[in-house]
C-alpha cells in the first residue's frame, strides 16, 4: 500500500513568489492535514481538510491557503513568500472516524527554501 | 488555547541507558494522545493513548497516560544508537492535532 506522497521534495523560491505543494493521501483516507516545521521548531498546524471541505486552520496568515480535490489529494499554496516561510511542510492523512481519535500518517515532506 | 509541552527538549545518554520523556497537555475536547518518532523527515507513529493508566508497549518502548494530571510519559529501555531521533508528543482534540516541540534524543555508543 502506498503511503502519503508529497511533491516536490525540494523547492527553492525567492521572496514575493508563490509556492504550491501537493499531497496524495493513503487510499481510503479522507482527511488531509498540513503542518509547518521550521528549523528547530515543532510541528505547527496549518490546515485540515476532510471530504473536500476546510475543517480547521491554524494561526497562519491568509496567504497560506489550500484545497482538497474530489480524489482527496490536496494542495497547499503559499503566496507572497517571506524568508521565514522556509521550512519543511508535512502532509498527513487519516480516516475521518466518528470518535476523532485518529492516527495520522505522515509523508516525507516538502522542503521549501525562500531566498 | 490548546498546548502541548515536552521535556526535556534535548537529552544525551549512553547506549544501554533507560530514558523517560515527558509530555503535558491542555486541549479542548481531548480525544487521544499520540507519540511519534522523527528521524529524518516523516514522523512515524509509535503509540496512541486514550485511557488513563493503561500502558502501551512495543518492544523496548512503552507509554502511559494520566488524564487526571494531563500528562504522558514515553519510556525507552536498553537504548540503542538507532533510537536517536526527535520524539514528538501530540494531543488530539475535536478539531486538530497539536504537537509539542519535541525531545531530541541522542544515544552515544
């Protein structure tokens, strides 16, 4: 069974540009989560999508946005890039169980560097 | 606001030692507490805890949850160099999974 796949692995942009990161969840998972992990910091929650809808977002500015497609894959867009956006962006997927106690499976991440 | 705090932030021990990693949490509508191990990029799942006092065990790793005091511990016995990693604790509420800063564990031969 394929795991969570993310692309690209690495991305280099300059300030002010836009970045698009992609994520394909495990087959059967309907929820996709995005996290930012800056160097030396823990995982900061960005966005949660389930069944095509945004369910929750973290304390990030509106230039961080995304969407989930009918096949449950997801995109994260970061507009007007700033130097501090340089980080590892991790995507995770899970079943959307009614209990809410779900194990998230993570992808290997996309390393974004903003110059 | 939901919060997860791990301690220590960094720990260096010798191979064969036993280590205990701590995690305290405050989360609205608590559902579960999860532990992950992050070696290079993708965090890998270790344990999910939902009930107090029931130890989860996998080989040399074990974990337990105290829902009254709002904390969890992760124990690793007879540590090996392959246990070197960042260990992440996360608390799951109704709307999101909140992670702590992680504990960077280094095992020296």
